[in-house]
């Protein structure tokens, strides 16, 4: 810095030091999700970034506001570099809403984004209350009644395999159904009093499955 009166001048110097600051990473918006009970969201795509750090070095974490519905361990990440995915798997037989918060960290600063997962219940039937309850193709029917009758409306001439489970893990084929009109009934006489979950494998999108008694 120099000052002058037109004839004489004087100068003074000083050092200006600009200290670096750590900028927080960034994360894109993750949209809310609505799914059916006993299913999952599939991979939801989002992006992350940081001015100072390579995206591959950023660390992701997640938490659930409702761990009964969505345990923290049921939130899984995928992808690499800036392009990442998150998959949410609710607990079996649970329905409701949970806010999932995804956090990205560069080791010093963090950024977060939250989204809501809504889990709609499927028809869960009691031992006696089974009449007139319809199930969509993507749903599962539950009943504890022996000699369960399933009313099926599908594609004419198409063969369907009906499977049953008591734990959502082990599935047993209990029979097949085929009709020239696509409609008819299937009776499961192998049930008993234990709760059984039914599904139709290789069912068309428009299949209408109804448990009647």
C-alpha cells in the first residue's frame, strides 16, 4: 500500500492469508415412495457430490423414523461415484409410514435428504372373516382356515400355480389352476389351522384373486 502527497510517498506491505474452508457435500432430492406390504422400493436413484472430495470417497448412511416398519438395517445403498441408489425393504406384515433420512459425509461436513415411504397393507384375513375380500395380483392372501377356497379370474386357458407359505420364506406348491374361461375356484384342503400365505406364481397383471371361505 502506497500513500503520496505528490512529491513524497511512503509504502507499507502486509500479508493477506486466505484460509481454506471445507464445503459440505451435496445430495439430490429423493422422491417419496408408496409400495405394498411385504414388498420393497427397488433401487431409487440419486446423486451426491463435493467440491473438494471425489464422489467415490463420500460415505453414505441412513436412518428410519419408524424402525418397526423399516429397520435401519433394511436400508441398502448401491451405485458408485456420484450416481447412487437406495433400496428400502420394510419388515414383513408391517404397514404405515416411515421417514428415511439419507446422509452423505466427506469426513468433516454432512448433507442430508429425507423422503417418506408409505407401505399400504394388503388384505390380511382372519380365520373366519374371509368372505368377499379381494386381492390384487401383487398382493398376498393370508388365512388360517382349513379347506380354503380361492376364486381366480385370469386369462382363459392359462395355467397358474398356487403356492402357500407360513413364514414368507419357504413356499410349497399346493396345486394348479387352469380354466377355459380363466375363472373358477381352487380349494386348498392341505391347510389346517396355521396361518398360511397364498400367492399365484406367474400370474398376469390383471389377475383377480379372491378368498371366499
